[in-house]
C-alpha cells in the first residue's frame, strides 16, 4: 500500500498502531488528501487488521490535534465542489466509527471543528492539559457535518451539546473530562506514554473478545435494552468457539499469562 501523504503510521510493539495527523504547518487541519488517507487506513484496518489490535490517534506537534477542515483549501469553492469534498469527510468519519478495532485518542492540543468531531468519534480519549475543544461551525455559516451533532451529544449529553454547538464556544481539557468527553487529563509530556500504556493493556487481552465487546457496547446503545441484551449474547457466543477462549481459561488455571492469537 502506498504510504499516506498526511499521516505517520508507526507500529508500537506487536499489536498497537500509532497514527499521527501530520500537517503541523496547517495545525493538522483536514484537507482532501488527509481525509482520503484516513479513509484508506481505517477501511483497510476493517478488512485486514493483520497484527494490529488497537489504534492510537494523535496530532503532530504540541499545539494542535486537528484544527478541522482546511478553510484555505475550501476558500472560493463552489457549492458543488464543497459538497463533493464533504462526501469524503463523511466517508472518513464513518470509517473511523465503524473500525472494529479499539481506537483511542491522545489529544495533544486544539481540537476545533472537525478535529473535535474526530475526537468525539473515537472510542475514548486521553487529553493533554493544554488541549482545547470547540465546535465552531455555526460561526462560519455551517453546522458540524462529520458526526458532531451525534457523537458529541452522546458523549456530553443533549443539553450540553446544544450549548457548545449553538454557541461555538471553546472549552478546556478539564471541562471535557468533567462532562464525559475525555477519560483522563494528562501532563503534555506524558500524554502519549499514558495513552500507549492503555493501548498496550487492551492489546494484551483476547482480540476477538475485545472487538466483540466494543461492538456490543456501541451498537447496543442505539437499541432498546432487550434488543441490546440479545445483541450482547450474539457477540458473546462468537467468543465461545475461539482458541483464545480456551487459552484464557487454561492460562487462568495454570496461573500464567495467556498467549492470545486472535483465533
């Protein structure tokens, strides 16, 4: 596969993939190429994860995770060109959300507009003390169009999401944590280390079980409780015939660390 132009993709150990948004000269803002690079990466991981069990997503530099859509690229676009480009952004965010592998954010700086939407689309995020967030779209005459009205509302609740999206105001790392968008706030110099530690912890668990648990949580929240319970049992039953389930029980009884193979 051709290396992505706008991403740095780096294996960490055997099973963690570190993905860095790499347009620091533009505050890691999305352009069309970055959107396509993320589409290709995440759709590829869905079809063929190879040895990858967990993905960590961060931004290059210390100031910005992602500043959202690149308005310099969009300046002067016709309505038709804008809508055509946005279809790629829609495909990108769907590819991230639909990724069967856990995707964790290490939010190292500003996450504005589409950057905030991308952060909210991840399974969970750790954030730097210096990170700031905002859904600023209404200030330029549009609304969040890469999932923000849906994912942010699911993270922080309907009323808080309305306040943030309708005002376009920025909010801090501490507020993101207090409201449920961020799982942890870290000092800037240990953010990536702490995020990778969590990724390695998850990657050490049975990968089929981890993927099924992720799907049961994610899809179950859009169902009634009874339908969610039925979906959970379907996901549970997929783990029973696996080698990993047998290895996990055997390792427990032999008082050793299990060696999961994803089979």
